[in-house]
C-alpha cells in the first residue's frame, strides 16, 4: 500500500519535469561564456529563422512571386514572428519607389526590371531558386518555435504555387525540431524493444528461480519513482539524461535479481519464510547497499564536468539507483515473501503439481546438477585461481596497451553525423547549404560609451574588410555600418549627430539586429558551412585568429570586444563533454577506492574491485581503437558508467567470497563456492543489461547506436573481468596475506617460546 501511494505521488511529481535544450543545459549560468552568449547575444541581438526554399524553372515569374507574397502575408501574422523577408517584398518595395504602387506587376518584363534594381543574393541567388525567411527572436520557447514552424508549413498549400515548383521548409530550426521528434519517437520504440529483450533473457537464463520475470516490474517501479523525484527536485530532461533510463534499468535489475536469487536460495534450505527474509536482508542487503554506494561514487565523478546536463545526468543516476534499490529491497522481497506464502495453499499446489513432477524427473535423470553456465563460471574461476600470474600478466598488458591506444581514439564533433543520413530534414538542410553556401557566424559584441562614434564605425568597417579579405573561411560581414553606408552614398558620416539621425531613420526591427541602446553593437562574420568544411577544431582556430587580429587592430579606447555566437559556444561545450572524460574516470577510480577503504578499512577489499575495473577501462579503450570507433558527447561519460556497473559485480562477488571465508573456507574453496552461488545471478543481471542495451544498437541515430555498442561491449568486459581477473587477484592477495599472518604468528610464537625457556634457566653466577 505504501509502494502504491508512492506511485501516485511519483505520477504527480513527473508532471513537473521540464524538457530543456537551452543554453543553460550546456553552460553554467554563472560563467562568463553563458553571460556573453545568453544575456548579450541571444537576449539582445540573436534571431532565428525558418527558411522556405522555392525551386523551379523560373522563380521570377509573376505568378510565382505572387504565391510568395501570399506566404509572406500569412507568415507575418503568425504570433511570435518579428518579420518576413522575401523576394516578393523586395519587388514590391522597388515598385513603390518607381511607380508609387506597392504591388507585383503582372508583366515579366516589368518584374525583371524591378529585380535588376536590387535583389539580395541570399533571397534569390539565381532564377531557379528563391528563399523566404520567417524571422523570430532567438530566445523564444521551444513550443513557440514549433508553433511557428507548423503554421508556416500549413500556409504553403494556400499560397497556390504553379505546378512544377518544389517548396521545402528547412533551416536550422526546422532541422532541430525534426531531429527531436525523430529521437523521441525512436527512443520510445527502443525502450520497448529493450524491455522485450530483457524478458527473453530473464526467461531463458533465470530459470533456477520461481517467478523469473518478477525483477523487471520491480525495477520499472523504481524507474517510476525516479521520474517522480526528477519533477520534485527540478532535474530537467535533456538529450543526455534520456540515456540514463536504460542505464538505470540495467543497474536496477541487478539489485532485484540479487535479492530474488538469495531469498530463493534460503527457501531451498527449508528455512521458514520469515527466517529466509531475515537471512536475505542480513547478508544480501548490506552487500547490495555497499555496491550501490560504490556505484554512486563512480557517478559522483560526473559532477566534475563543466556541462550542466552532464551534472544532471549524474544526479539522475544517483537518484535512480537509490530508488531501484529501495524498490528491490522493500517491494521485491515483500512480493516474493507473499508469493511464497500463497504457493503453500492447495490451489497453487495443484497448479504447480506438473512443474514439481517435471523437476523430480529432471533430478532423477541427472539434470538437477550444475548447468552449462554454472560449469563455465566455475571452470573460468578455477583456471584464474590456478594460474594467477599468467592471467594478470595478459590482462595487465592488454590494459596498458588499451590505455595507450585510447588516447588515439578520435573524437567526433560533427553533429550532422549523429543523425540518420537519410533523414529528410538533414537532406533538405544540406541542399539549402549547397545553394546558399551556409550562414554560420562568429559574432563579435562591441561595448562602447557611444555607438554613434564615427571613429568606432570606421574601425568596424576596416576590421570587417580586413577579416573578409585576409581570412580564407570568412566570406562576408554584416553590421550597422553596412546600413549606414547604404543610406549615405557608401560613406560613413564624420559627425556623431548625422549618424544618430540616420539611426533614427532605420526601421526598428532592422536597427535592433545591430544596436542595443547607446553603448552596444554587433559585428557578424559569416563563416559559411564551417562545421562541414573545417569542423569544430577549425572554428576554434579561426576564432583564435580573429581574437589575435583584434589585438593587432585594436578598437578605439574605451571599447571592449567579446567573441560569442553559436559556433564559439558549441565548440566549448563539445570540448568540455569530450576532453574531460579522462579526468572524470580518474576521479571515479580514486573515489571508489576511497569509499571502499572507508567502508571496509581493508586495503585488500579496497584494491581488488578497483584494479578489476581499471583493467576493463583499459580494455575498452583498446577495443574502441581496434574497432575504429569514435568518442561522442554521449560516450564520453562511459568511464564513470564502467565504474558504476562493473564495480557492482566485483563488490557483490567480494562480499560473498568473504562470507564463505568467515564460515571457515580456504581462499580457493571460498572463491569457488562464491562463483557457483552468486555467479549465475551476476551473469543473469549482466546479460539482462547487455540485451537491454543491445536494443540501442538498432537506433537510427549513430549517437545512440554508438552508445549502445560501447556499453554492451563494456558490460561484457566487466563480466569477464569479474570471473577471470577478480578471482585471480583476490585469491592471490588473500593467500599472500594469510602467509604473512602465519609467518608473523610463528615468529611471535617462537619469540614467546624462547623467552619462556630463558626464564626457566638458572641464573649463572659470574665471579
């Protein structure tokens, strides 16, 4: 009843979860980068646009331009739209200046004459292509962006273009919205496939217990609680935190399986049901709780990232594993206890009669002995214990080699490679870029005492010309200087009053794009398709060159220059996501070691799980290099995930090993018994995790697919290390410690005997 009450509370909390994709998910709000980009650039100067591409035999025909005009009028009335720029509007303006009529002529010759008077190339690059731009503020909400896009798409059929013309709605905004929709759709499908695969593996592998599918609903209950906690703790849903739920299902199901496996083991010993619960909680509860704590310490390293959504990812993982543990301990054990009691009534006995008879038959035929998995686990453990130096030499060499080659694994930062290459929105965006040449920019915000200072405008003019002429990947510039020169016969007035008068004549929408108040203006440097041509590293180099040029061509005294914009911020974010992975992994190792040392106060117990997972981290890097894989913003957190998942297996094995040692077993016997008793449960949970994550491999997004492949690979490596490296290390070190203790005991005993014998001898008298 309490669990059901928490479900209701969780559903209420889940309503408060907010989807976030803004600047504050990438950059800390108190950082200078955020202040410059979000408050200055986005808040004051930035605009976004939805682009309508019209292509056909001749876009200069009057009937085509009139259709464009209908779109212009409709889009201008969409709530949130600041302005619409289109070829039809330019022609109407030119016609008004010539004839006083703000209309589009019906004669082709008249239209051609008006086009020749001035048509921006970005609106009509040739007679076969034309562009309409629906412009809105850069700080509008995601919902508003989607509504503007939908209304724009709806307006196209009503424009009534002549037959044979292709109309495409594209641009960065349209691409982003399409990508989010595709990702959400595919994620839902993948999670369903993940659950289905987990059901299959539980049914096939977890056969030695009753109610073998029970761990899955138990862990899903923990996920529901996690959703509720997200809402109440104001943790947003981001593109990274979405991937936390498959991770939590993989981790949480292990907790449920461990409790399930142990309580069934206690039932088989003919204990009373109550005693079985007590023994399960007494032995498995602390072991799983310690594993949870160590897993959590591995995730704490994610908080060192400078990217807020990675920090939120860490918070979500920590909350999730706690919720899954609570669900497994209280709900899972309670349900099994109740089902066990229910199974003692006559109705259920009749229903299970055939099953019991089949089990007896299997036992008589010898099928009751260890199955193939148990024999394989036992054999690998025994082999590792008998040849520890060979095992550790091979594992260590592969680890060191993997760490060396891990540094050579490339980092993929081109976001267009993360999405399905046949996605219609991506194809349209590339087609748009091929025609227009790209519109990426480096944005320079200039703070001054007086933005009408002629000396300042002269500097902006000279500096922008210098950058366009001398820097290969800067193709153009735009600023208030261009507007002033076009209004003043191509020259900048030398009087502040004249400049202020011209400012007052500029339409407000156009003026606000370049000026803010009296002390701020912006210079935009067009870098075309820089992301595709030179990549993020090239954009960083280009930005550094521009910064150096500012030093060599300084603005007037009292003026400060700030480099910002989408390209600058995006590079910083991607670099933080990928370059900080080594620091996160190292910190995770230190935290896990320190946590184990505090819990056990035993160097052996602290060292063994850490060295086991260190091997896995090295192997993972080497395999990625051999497989030709790349690090992405999503896989950059895998070091912490390996520690979280893998250390759990090692800690659970170690807890059972020392439980057997406390009963008096020798190291080899204790390890052998541990591998048999708990090994199958660990393999079951590991395979369940593997099958769950393998669903991600089917994702059409290479970002998600890559994450699935590497995670599956790492979980398999963690399982291998738990049954090959871990037994070799812990038995070798435990036996070494036993020998040291025995030697010390013999030495102390010998010293005691010698002293006792001397005390018995008569004292000699010396004369």
